[in-house]
DNA sequence: TTGAAAGCGTTACCAG
DNA sequence: CTGGTAACGCTTTCAA
C-alpha cells in the first residue's frame, strides 16, 4: 500500500547517490553489469540465480532448511561471482562474527605473543575473529583503543600485561568495564590483578607471587643469602607481586631481606645489564640475581660475563616467564614458567562461555577471577654460592 | 506521498522485530528508556539533544561546519550516554575506519612481531585499524582467512613471511590478489618474492639474497672454507634466496661449494641443534656455521657447546634476521639485519598511498615492488678458523 | 520451502 | 547551518 520501501513502482525521487540494483518491486532490470566496480552484493547473487535475496541469505547462513536445488544454484553463482558476505551489513542486521580485541603495550614482547596466540587460536577455533591493538604504554591511546573497539562492537576486549597501579587505574578500568558492559561487550584482564568492587570484568591471572616465592626459595635453599633483586618497575603490579613473593621466601627462610639489594627498572635487557653493572661497580656483595623477567636475566647475565664472572659458577641467575629465550641462553636459565598461552585460551573461553551462558545477566557483579598456576623450571643457571675471596 | 520510509503516519505493518524509536515522522514518543539494554544509537543522542540525527552525525564526523551551540549540546549528550558510533553501520553507509589485515603463519616469531609492529604503528598513526590472523602454515586456513578479511571489507591484506614455492602457490596468490582487488581491497606480500605476471599485488621485500651473499662473504674473507649451511626448508622462498646468496659468495671467492654441507630444515631452534649435532656425529669437517635465521644459529650454538666446542674460537657462527636474540646470545651473534619494522611501515604506506592516489586505477597491472636493503651486523661470533688438529 | 519487505545505525544528499 | 530521509547489504519475520 502507501508505505513500503523499494516498492512504489518507480515513483521514487531522483537518486544521485549512485548505482542501485533492481529499482521497483518486480522489475528485474537495470542490473549492474557483473564484474563492475565494487563488491558483488547478495542481490547480484539473487538475481543471477533467479531467486530471492532471502533464499541466498538462507543458503549462505546455513541455519535454515533449503532445497538442494536452491543451494546448488546459489552456490554456483557465489563461486562465479566470487561473492563474500559483507560482514558489516551482516553485523548490522544482527548476525556477524564475534570479535575479540587484544590490547597490548608492546607487541614485541615474547610473553605477549604467547597470550595472543592462545587467544587467537581459541578464537579461530570458534570462528571468531581477533583484532590487535598496541597502546605503547600510553593511557590516552589505551582509552582511544577501547573506544575504537567498542565502536567495532567487539564481543570482548582483552587487556594484556601488568598494570601500573596508579590511583587513577582502578577508576579508569572500572569505567572501561562499565562502558563495555553497557555496550554488550566485556572486559577481560589478563595477567593483572582483578578490579576492586562490583565490576563486570573477568580476570585471568597467574600465581605471580607464588612463582616468585618458589623461585626465591630455590635460590635460598641452594644456599644463597645475598641476592640482587630486579623485580621491575615499582608501580607495575606484576613487579610488586614478584617482589612480595621473594620477600616472603626470605622471611620463610629466616634470611634478612636487604632493600638495598632491590633495583627497580623496566622489564628489558638494558635494565638487567645496567643494574648488574652498577651493582658491580658499587661493589655490592651478592651471589645470585633474581630477575623480574627472563629478558632482564639475559641482560644481567651479559653484564656479569662482561665483568669476567661466570654463570653459575660465580653468580647464579634466575628469571621469570619461561619464554623460549630462557632455554636458549647459555647456561640455560632456571626460571618460573607462566602459562601464557593457556591464559590466552582461558580468557577467550571465559568470554565465550559467558556469551552462551547468561544472556541478560549483564550489569556488573559477576567479575570472575581465574588464577592459573606457575612453577619453577630448573635448568642450569643456579649453583650453590661459591666462597668468594 | 505514497512512498517513503518511516513516514505514512502510523500506517505501518506490525513490527515484531523489536524495539524502534520514534515511530512516525514527527512523533517523538515511544522513546527507549535511556540506559536500557544494548548500545545507545545516534537517534538516542539526537532525541535527547533535541536535534536531528543528521546534525549528530555531522558533529561526530567533524567534517562539516556546525554551530558551537549544536556541538556543545550534542557532545554533552554523547558523554552522558557514553555513546560511540557503530562502526558497522558507519562502514555500511560509506564512512568507516580503514582496516588492514595482517596474516602470519606463526605469531610467536620475533621477525613477525616487528613487521606487525611496523604495520600497526603506521596504521594507528593514520587512524587505521589492524586485524591479525594466524594461518599455522595451513593453506586452507589461509584461504579461509583471506575470505574472512574480504568479508570485513579490509583495505588491504598483508601476507607475511616466506612462501612455499609450490606450483599452486602462484595461482593461489594471483587468485587472492584478483579477488581482493575486485572487492576494492588489495594484497600486499611482505618478505616474499613478487607474483609473476600482471597481478594487482604490492610486494615489500628485502634483499634476501644480497644479505646472504654479504654474510657468506664475511665468513669467507675471515678465512673459512668449510662451512655448514642451514638455509631452512628447501621449498621456502627465503631459504632458497639465502642459499643462492651463499652460493654466489663461494663462487666469487673461488671456493668450491659442497652441497653435502647443506642441511635443510625448519627455521627453529631444534633444527639448528639437531643439524649441528648430526654433522658432528657424521664428523663433517667445518669451521663455521651459516644459519638461516638467528634462532637456528642459537640452536646450533647450543649443540656446539654441548659437544665441548667453543664459539667462535673453535667454530664461528652467523645468523640471519637480527632479532633481539642475536645480541642477547653469548657470544653476540654476527648476523644480517633485516629491516622488519620498516617493511611493515612501508607496506602500510604503500596501501595508504595507493588509496589516496589512484582511485579507479584498479584492475591489475600495478604490482609495485619495493626492495629494502639488508646489511651485515658484525658482533662476536666469527673468528678466523682455528687450525684443527 | 520460498518470496517480500522492514529494520539494523550510519552517512550524505537535498531542501529549507 | 540544520532537518528529513534514501541508501548501504544483510537477516529475519510474516505470508504464501
């Protein structure tokens, strides 16, 4: 009748917006010449196959009964035209591939790569897509990225890596969580402590402090008493946890913990190198180095060697993370294994389960918290302390 | 008049599809309760600000003059509602954020991380988005991913890493290129040789063979004559190039090249280790190892050391890629620097330029080919050959 | 089992 | 400078 869209038999207004297919309800004319500019649409397929767009949609979605004949006809045209569905249109109409966004400070970190692999692998297993964004440690960029992901309508935003424990952090993350939740998305924190309060965010963490405790214990039980500790940046939550774990181990062993032996700094090779070099210059007395990450340990090892010290004969070194580098160093590094890839998988699983399970139980409160175990991997970088002259 | 959408004053059919805002042309009623389920839409914002959706769109797009008063009103509501544009709707309507897809075999590779960083960095600089997918060396998955990316309407698909030079490869890639081109997208090959013929794909490559030539020359000019070559998989284009370069260097130096000293295998630590161990067992006579990648070199170094051989005093080793690992090994590895990050940047730049420049010059033919230089980085893993007993 | 058409949330054109 | 609204390409309901 009077209303209706794409009916009205050619009485539409002028159309200066560009091409249009099949103007008028039953009029199959003015067809776009196949192979023209731009992507083929579902209507091109429908017309060419002599069926309705609804049928094409049903064939392609595969979630609706269609006759074999119809399917055959449609699929042939799809192949001929090399047609693929427009994901944007599909999402808009309600369907669409769920997408996870992975946000990371530095894509170059080996630990990240493994988490990303876990997420990506689990995602593609379910036919999900994954987006990656890097923040470069810039909070502004992080904010911008979260918003960008929100625009994309992602099923979840996975934030990777230790967080800086500034005052603003909790507020900011809580805001992210709320925002995403309101948009039907979800925040997942991987490798950082859970948010306080009743926030709708999932946390997938590992036993950071426990790993450090075990690692330090390993050193202590080998007889080391003077150990140089390089936990990382003092405001970084992972560094704080590692330091805490080490401290607890010292207490447990009744060994006094000397704060003067703790050197904070970034999780990189250069810091490990510099810290050890400086300690040597300052003639600090230590028989072992407890590094915050394997990369820091590698740097430390380099500096030690540069000073003519042997590892582990003169000085023992341990790392944290158990990235491939750990077993590629000489000597191979004793370190704490963190199940990064498994964490990635767990993160995606959490989101997927949540999605299937409780539609409608949104609105905060169910901040799940998963903690995966860590353990010491003993290799060749630790020996009982040498009696130093 | 008779036609029209969302006009016709309430004469529309029943609407069982769900909520709808502002039924009828001027009727501002039946508003969704703010804060309800789902994302706020541009119409929520428009209604709440008492302006038209067109105005909201203009304020948010920022590409059209609007009064300060309007902007203020709209932005306030946007903040109140925590509104973000729906990227899918935006793309569908013609706007939208350009997106690059990065496809990679193994996300864990360090070389990849740097290319990805380059692409991602350059992309976000322009406000572009980047997607990452991993193929796991599976051609089927690669195909599926390219199609997925095509569905997403990505501006370009960047394929990373050496390719397996099977017969089918050229055809497959040409098909990808054509497909993407037809959809208004573009194929970029990074770190692999360009496609043959008149194919619309851009290639960003590095002087692979030249780097190998220089690296081998370095070894030869140090006096090495018997060198164990571990180029990689024999079907991998990068491995082929590296082997070719080495061979040319031998020729240039008038040193006979012994095919028996070439051991093919994957680009991983284990292969380096195994190859050297086996060579040692077979009592192959060599004074240096020319590894296909730094990781292979690391494995080789480990095996050598396990056999009681010193590097570089007894055996010299060189790598390829110059990933961070190279300078973290002991001794630090002399290797070939490949500008991975720069390649990533170049890849994105190529796509972006192409997009701005020649709209309409699609249809094959302009397969640009960029080749970036490589160079030897001399560190401490090479010494003139020891006179062996 | 199939077809017709409304609706998803934007953008950009046209008219004022 | 602002408002109205067709169109983007698809899914899904309703009707046949």
